[in-house]
């Protein structure tokens, strides 16, 4: 087989959008088996690595088009070949070696059932993902989900690649003329930069009883996901679990606020934010619009605290992440103490702690969503089962539905709901027993509903650049929130071009 020289197109970002620019590309790859007739071709979908600029720094792959012969890492010569790698055998060293040997492209093959993969391999890849993105790569990098035909192609290619190193010159020549080599060809248009990226967030509220100047509690969760490949980013724990808890809290408190004797003297504002994985852009602009450009906002005066929800679907720990420890006598301090009380008296298997981290404005990315509010001097914190904001699961294509345990998600929802209720109704000051459970029987957390919401959220990739205004996902979210909240509306903006 005579090898065609591959063309590598550099797709450098040239947008007037230096801060945040995104490209999404979903070509099909056509494998032509030569010299067999055309019916031996196998077509399958591949998903391109992220490409974006942040603060002028390029991330991810810069190219998309490929037309070159397939090899595996066992081959002596990788230059201008498309290197096939299975996740089971993948390592960052092998990947970098292929790039350094001027590979024409890299295709990483993922198993169909990710949950069946050994945890050490999943953890290893999650830790590698940021490295894959942080290194600007000039050749196309794709991911594909394995099927029987693709695995067969990989095995044949590996056998051929391994045998080349021990073959004589005559054998290599004979192999070149007669072997069934696989030519990797992308189909579809060249990718283009998105220069006007839209972000949509959704808000709704429950008005408190007792007048105009009531304190407001804001409950926040970002809905978008992130991973090395946008179309494979399902963000189950981060942050479908946070959105699921928010929606269940909206349902529970809407019932309490329906009846006059349980209608509390707090406004509750629920905010599902977009652009969370890109420095919480949706939250930033929402705050600007509510604090700088309007005279009638629940955020203008008397915000008791902002409760952000992030990664709550696993583990037997809960952490309250703060930028500044709450002072005794404040509502946020009361919430901290009520969380401790509820966990100690009702859920002793859970370990709780407060994690204090100052905001570093020199970093390109904020650590947690509450930092956006803290910058605007609003008392805020994030509840998560993760102890560190650097946890690799927060930005990984390995964060899939099977990694979320509904029993733990339900338990964490109840812990937050019970603590929040004790603050809103001032139950400790009124002498209520510390082991009092409010959400039982008819008012209990609905585990089946939480599971259904999680299934819906993780049924589609939610990378920020894939979700356009008026998408079915956003409209469904708005409709669901409208079942329990008042004044539900979408808040659409363009990403910050600065």
C-alpha cells in the first residue's frame, strides 16, 4: 500500500474574542481498507478535543482535518500517521511521544461501558485530561467510542505495527505492497471559531411573607459540564448533582411556602447558571445586571447568604467552602452551625468540615462559584462532597451517570434542606430538638424524582458551547422550575470579550 502524504491544517484562533473562544467539531471518520473494495469501509463518529482561548492562552487541539494511515504506538515510524490508542493502554508518555515524533493525528478509543473500567485507569485518565488541554497541540486529536469493527481495526493495525520492527527490508516492501492498511479520513467542514458565544442562565423565586424588606437566601448551581471533548462531557457529579439538589429544594420549599402557617419571612431566589466551567461567566454578568444596572433586585439589599451547590452525588463527606469564615451572629454562621447539628444528630456517618480558601484574583479561573458572589461582597459559600476545588472529577469526560449514587445524593439533599429550614424558621432559637426531622412522610425528599432528573441531565452533553439560547434543554429546565417557582425567566448574555 502506498501511503498518501497527510495534510495538517493549523486552525489557529483569529477571533476578536481573546478571552473566551470555543470551537466544536463533529466529523465522521471514514476508514478505507486498501486494497479491498469500497464496501470494506467502516464509518464511525469521532469527537474532537476542546479548542479554546482563555486570557489569550490557547488550549487544546488546533487542527481538525486528517487523511493519513493508521498506526499504533508499537510502530517504529509514527510520523504523519494517525496513532490509535485504547484507553486501557493509554498513558501521557505514549501520547507525548507520538506528538514529538510528528504524528499526523491521534485517536483515543474509549470503552462503551465506562463504569466497567478499573477505577485506577479512570482516575489516571482524569488526572491526564488537564495536561492534554494545557499543551497546545497542532495536530488533530479525536476520541471515539469503541465498537466491534473499531476494535478489530485496532488489533489488526497493532499486529502490523508490531511486526514492522523485526521485518527485513524485503519483508517491509512486500508488506507495503500487499497489507490491508487502514486510511483514516475525516468528513465534514473545517471547524470555525465561535466569536459571539451566548450564555443562558435561569432564575426563579419564592417570595417570603411579611413585607418588602425581607432577607433573601440565594441558592445557586451551574448546569454546564466540561471535559477534554465537549460532546463527551456529561458532568454527572459536577454539576448535574448540584442542579438536581437545587430543583428538589425548589420543590420542597414551594410546598412550605404554599401554606400561610409555614410561609417563612425569607425570600428564596433560585439561580441555575450557565458558563460555570468557564470562570462562572453567567453568574458574573447576572450579578452585574442585578447590582449595577437595576434598582429593583432581590440582590440589592439584605442578602442573608448565597448557597452554591457543586458535586453532591458521592462520598460520605460534606465540606462548606468559604472565602472568609462567617462571623458569629450572622445568618451564614447560623447555617454553618445548623449543618453541623443536622449531620451530627441525624447523619453521623457523614464527616463535615469547613474549608477556608482566600480568593486569588491572579488565577485565570476562580475555584468555586461562591467566589463570584464574594467578590461583590455578598456572603456566600459552596457545599460539596469534594474537599479540593482541584479534584480532577470536576472537569472530566469520566464524570458519568454511573459515578453518582442516588442514595448519597438524596441524603445530601435532605441534610441541606433540613439545615436551611432550621435557619429560615429559626428552629434552634425556638427550642426545637436537634434531632427534629422536618422532611418526612409527605414532605420527604423524593429519591425517584432525583434519579429521574439526574437521568435527564446526563442524557446529553452539556458543554457550555453546545447549548444555545432556546435549546430544548434550557426550555425544559425553565418549564420545570416554573412548576414550583414564580417569575421564572431566562437570562441570556454574550460572554465577556475582555
